[in-house]
């Protein structure tokens, strides 16, 4: 419910916005809403920020996976 997928970011109350901003997927879905629903032109700075964020998160996830992969059988 904290990711505005089927509703717009503008419907979130002002006092709740700081909590919503902790969600890493918020910029992705607000960007999609701006382009698809509001028919705003593509924001290339937004695309660059989202792309860099995904690459960094992918690298962190890969390192985390490689570090914990030998112990996965202990958890399962």
C-alpha cells in the first residue's frame, strides 16, 4: 500500500509523504504515472537516476547473494 501503483502520489496526505519517500520504488512509479497518465514528456534525468539506482541495487543484491549463498541450505 505504500507504493503508489494504482493511485497517484498526489492523493497521499502531506503528513504521510515522508514515510512514503522511504520506499525505493516510489520514484519509479511516480515517473511512470507522469509519463503514462499525465502525458508529460520523458524526463531523461529521471530515467538516468532510476537506471543508476537499479544498477547500484543490483550490485548490492549480487554481493549479498554471493556472500550468503553457501549458507542457504542452513535456512531452507
